[in-house]
C-alpha cells in the first residue's frame, strides 16, 4: 500500500465529513487530530491488523473518545476493517457509535468519559515493563480533557513510576466543546505544567509532518520519564469555512452539505452551511 | 537478609502469585492487609499513592493485558471516589479486577462518616457483571481466593481479617450461602462480622424456644437464591442483618428475589436507615447502633410479638426455685365454681386432671409449643389443647389464613366455596373418603356415623371400645351416663382392644356397626384390625374408625393409610385445623348416600368458614412440613429417652407407650398408685415449666431442644419418684390434691334374643 501522509489524511477527513450525515459526529475534534492519527499509525506505532496478538506491539488509546470518527477512518484506510464499513456509522446493527469501543477492530479500549485512559495507559505500560517487552503506549488527550483531575493524578503516578514507555499526546485545538479553553479554564503555560509533574514535554504544530517526525523520532525523550507531546492543532482543520469555529464541534449535516464540504476539503470555494449549529455545551 | 513473615492473607496471595504470574497486587496506599507483600512480589506490587481513580484505571490496563489485578483501597474511597472508574473501566470492560475494600461497614470504627462504606454493596451491586463477596472471616476470605481469581468476572470484596466466627461447611465456594447454624422458626441472613452477632442472637432466641437458622450470605450478588427461598419457605420470619444502608444492600437483594419469585415471607430488616453511624470503637458501636446479638434477638422477639417480651415475673421453662404463683388462676377458679358447673367445658382440661394447689388452672396465651398462664408463668405445653394443635399455637401460616377469611366473613347465608375445596382436599388425602361431610366437634361426627350406619344396615345395635364423645349412644356405656334412657344404653356393647374374642362375643347380625379408635395407646396386634374387619363383614356390620387422634397425625391419611385397613366410615377432628373447631365424617359413597335425605345431619355452624379456612391451610402445611414424620421422629427420641432412664434406674413400673406422635406415661397399678404417681410427676414438671397431664401430645413446634429438656426433667424426677415408691412416701410428697380418674366403663348390658328389635 503506497500513500503519502497528506493524501491519507485527506481521505480520513473525507470519511469523517461523511460521518456527519444522519446522526452527525464530533467533526471539529476529529479533523484536528486527523494528521496526528495518520502520523502515528503510519510512522510511529508498531501495530498492524495482522499482529494484534503480538505482545511486543505498541498501543494507542484515544482518551478523548469523541474524535473517534478520525480513528475509525484511519483504521479502515489501514486495513483494520473495510472502508465500506464506515458507511455504517450509527447503524444499529454495527458498533460504530460516537465513542470508541473494543468491538471495533484496532480500538484498544472504550472511552468517552474524560480523564480515564492515561491511567489505563499507565497500566498497559506497567504490564509491558513487567513482561520486559518494548511496547510503547500512546494516549491521545484532548486539551479540554486536561481539566479533569484524574489526568493529573495519572500524570503524577506515571512520573513517579518512571513509565518512559508512556507517551501522552494532547490535541491542543484550543476548544472544549463550544468554548475556547483559555476563555474558560486556561491551561497555559501548558508544557511547564507537565514538566512540573515530572514529564518530558515537547510542543509542536500538530499538522506539520516534519515537526511530527522530529517529535516522535526518539522516544523516550528522556529515559525514566514519560513523554508528553503537545500538538497545537486547529479545530475543523481542512475546512477553512469552519476552522476555529466554536459552534462547529458536534456537526450534523444534510447530504448536500456533506458534498459541499468535501468539495471545500478538496479546494473548492466554501459555501456557507445552512443547517443550524449544534451547541452541545 | 531477613525473611519476610507473612500474615495468612498475605501468604495466600503470595502463594497464588507464585503459581500464577498474571496475579498483581495494586493499592492506593492502603497497605494494612498487604504490608509485607512488596518484599515478596517485587514489581508485581504496585502502590499508586492516594489516587484511587488512577489505581482502577491502571488495574484496568493491566487486566486488559491479561493480568489479574487484586486491588486494595479503603472501601469508602475505593467504591465511591473511584466509582465511575470501576463502573466505566472495569465494569464496561468486564475486566477480571478484584476490588478489595478495607474497613468496610462497621469496621471503620471511630473514623467518622467520611470513611464509612455503608453504601458500598448497593453501589457495586449496581454495576452489571460485578460480583460482591462479603466473607464472614479471614478463613472464609482466604479459602475463596482461588475461586475468585479463577472467575473472569470483576468482584468487590468486603475485606476482613477476623478470626473464625463460624463453621464453614462450604469453603472455597463463595457463591453459595453457608448455613452456619440450623433452625426453623426464624432465618437470620447476614454477612461479615455480624455473623457473630447473629449467632449470639440465635443462642438467646433458643432460650425463648425459638430456633433460628443463621445464613452467611457471602455473595449478596449474585445471590444464592435457592438458599434464600428455602429459608423463606421453612421459617416464619426472615431477618436481614447488615452494616449497610437498608437501601440497596442485602435486604434489597432479598426483597427483589422474593417479589420476583412470588415467594411470601415476613421480613425484618436490621440495617442502617438514612443516616451514617456514630463513630465509635467496634464493641461499643455494635451495642450503641442496635446490632448486638442481644438487640437483634430483642428485635426478632418484638417482631414475632413473642410473649416472653412481656415478662410478668413468673416462672419460666427452666429449673425454677419454687412452684409457680397461681393466684389469678385460683381467683378465677373460685368465681367459676359459683357459676360454671364442673368448672370446665373439656374434662381433660379441668382441675381434676391437674394437681390442685400446684398446677395453673387458666392459660392466657400460647405460641409454638409454649403457653403462659394468667399469672404470667411460662410452660412448655405437652397437652397442646388435648390434640388439635398439630402445628403449634399461633402458627403464622394458619393464623394468616384465618385472618384473611375473617376479613371476608365468618359464616354465611349460603354455602361457602371452602366446603367444596376442603372436601376435595380430604378426598385426596384420606383413603376411602368417597363422600365427605363437616361438623364442629368429634362427637358430632361419631354420632352421625352411628346414625348413618344404623340407617344403612337397618339395625340398631352398636359395638364400641374406646372414647367417642358426650352423646347418648356412647357415654351411656360409662358411669357418667345419667340422664340417658335405659333403652339407649341397652343398644351399645363394648369390647376390649386387641382382643378379637371380645369382639366376636358382641358382634352379631343385629350389629349396625363396630366403632373404635384403630390405635390409642397400644399398637394394634398383627391381624387385629383385619380381624375386626372380617367379623364385621361376616355379620354384615359396618366398620367405623374413630380417627380423632390418628387422623392427620399418625399419617396424613390417618390409620387407614398407616395400617392399610379400610373402614366403611371414618371420623376426624383435632389435628385437621390446628385448633379451629372442625370435624369430618367421610366414607363409602353408598353408605354416605343415606345423608342425601334419610339421615338428618345439619347444624348452623356446620359450614363455618374460619375453621374450613384453617383446615385448607393446615392440611397442605402438614404435608409440606412433613408433620406426621417429624412428630414420629421426635416422639421416638422422647420414648427412647424415657425408656433409657427407666432401664438405668431399674424402674419397671412405668413406661412411655403409644404411637410416637402421641405417647403417654403409664404406671403399673400393681406396683404404684397411678394417680399419685401421675400427680407427683406433674407437680415436679410444673415446677420445671412443663405443663403435663400424662401425655406427650407433640406438635410441629416441639423441637429437638424441647424434647431434650423434657427427657432431662424425667432424668431428675423419675429417680425421686422411685425413692418415694420404694419408701411408701409418695402421698406425702404431693404438694396439692392428686388428680382424679376420668370415668369408668360399665359392663355390657344383658343381651336380648338375637334379631330382637
């Protein structure tokens, strides 16, 4: 299978936009982490559909579970399941719903309740250490998710236990639901917080594959410490008309609007959406 | 290098970890139970600090990779701080994480409400797939560990380090309820440290004649349903005792089961209601919060409305120092003598059968096998109202049936459906009951049988043997027959039980029927019942069994079932309705046909519904509780105990004889005055809290402990009696007026010529 990361990311975004049809999905967060997921699954993670039983493989946990459309699309494009299955998003006879679950091939664990998977990731990392395997555990957090005390509780524990096979990636798209993080609960200075908790922190542009290459080139960034990569991203990345819009987080669109957005994704001029925004918060 | 000394629970975990590399121990800095394990488990002991949520998430991650995490934290913070992690990571993930909660319930002592896990069972029970294990003691916990670890389900454990509090008949089977003590009146369901209090309550209840079963409900979820339903069926009160909120814990689980399964039970929850408990050290805590054995027992007595709750200061069922005070009995008796001829409505209950001056005369209430006289003295009753109380006083099932009927009415202007229903019950139980009629008392039924037999055979003469009631035809044969025409007397002859020649001597072609009790005291000799049957058949006479004592007692179907001999008519009363007045005439359809028109047998109260409701409830209960078999077994123990005492003491002039369910103490008149001997035994038993007039009329409520107590009394009394007999000082040893004979049978009247009318 030959592909370029930007090309694959474009396909992932197209799948994600199609999942806004019918019942809708969390479009904003899915598009902001599409490049992260594509990079991780193509360049970083030692995991393939054929070797899920390999005890030495890597693990990716999607702790901010609402961006699962991007994960479904990435896994489908990489052969964990047929891409045709993505059309069954929210089909009552399938299990592709708004948050991840283990019945979907390639999904490691369910999430949706925020602040859970950094500690679960610490458990998997601990198991790898006990086994003596080179497995690494990557946990994608949302920036809004970092309001949860359990994130920082787990961060303390992981640092205390020196879990340098644990890597947190924060999709720093600047929003939590329909409000900017810095307007509600400011996280900055963000990297120093993690460093103060005993983590090795890096901050990059999450849509720049060169920066991603460099950030993930050498792990652990420091022996004996867990690593956090804060990836600055843009909500609804790839759709200029929606980028950075607080009201376009959970999005439910008509078939016509979906085609409109896919055209925009591929470079066409934007046409304003007519469907009303879904304000969840 | 110092070797680590492990506590038993630690050693058990270490052993499991040694054979199973998947075992890991995780804690949120709660090391009390596992403080020595780090040295043994090394990297497989993980302490995350005071971070219960992270502990659960981490354990879930470990379990996701095939580990079997055993997680320790204080129960309150484990189940509440980390609740959503348990529910979301472990619960939704169905991961094999074992959650060990430290100092649950009352074990938090004086920590205060922040530390009180008294809703933990409710919370954990609410998680799909989650099991909840509440071991009674450390041994129970340790024995269960292999099964818990082998089970892929997540499980919450209420940790205990208690020394053994009860026997463990089912070690290593935590899914099963353990019956740690047997009992039939009350079932106490509890868990953990309260098992000890439940056992203490059981011992206290035993002193009041209440037998309590104690069940260690080790898993409130999934509940061992069969054991709970059996307890509900076998006892009259199910008590749940838990150091937990009443909402969502054991009581809730039991209620849910009972309602879902349609089982009926009286329930008493002993739990915390809508409050946290006052922080105290444990021994104080139990008593101050109402969970001590004494308080549990008191709550149960209160719920049962047991008369011993209202002590009047009288004697109890024990070796009392003196005879009971019977002032109110005597006062009532003085008034009765001014107004009520004979003083009693039932001869066997009257003062003539009890030592006057010592025995109580009036009883106020009864429960089970106990009665309380009007002065507040308590007795174990061996007379049981002269037979009707087959189940015992105030049996809750029968009383409920009576109360229910009472709500609808007592007696009606037309027939009541119960007449049909009870007749069908009797038809199904009694051999040969092709047709059934009801009346109120045994004498009604025997007299009706005589009239039907005379009508059917067109003969007048009747042959009888034992006691058949107060009506003319029978009582004329005794020395109490004043007021009965001589013509009536001349139509009845008597014979001697177990003497076929004496039967042959009085039965002839003029005989309408032979009526007798198939067994009273002596068992029928082989061939006797069959012989009487043959004599009747030979002369065309009917055979009538008077089954007042044998019916529903020697076997559910009475003597006809027990001895396999069929009568033409049979009469019943006593045991059939547990004290309510009901008698039955049943028998051959062709004979009973005479009641269609020719024979008049009607009375206002014949179809009275309370008694029929009692019978409708009693007959199935006699079968369900296996009353005939139970009475026989317990009676046999009593009879053998009596015989053993006599053998040990070389006493040959008294015996305990009769059918096992109803024996009597007989004295050999050649060696001892039976009336004096009976009086002496009675007065000594009364001082020991036993009401007795020579018979052991057992009911289902007479338990093993009571049989044992009575045998113990005989053990004390019979040697003293023997000494008096030997010394000739018996009459002087009586503290009151001795009992009197009932009546004497007269000789048979002179026979007129055969065929005479």
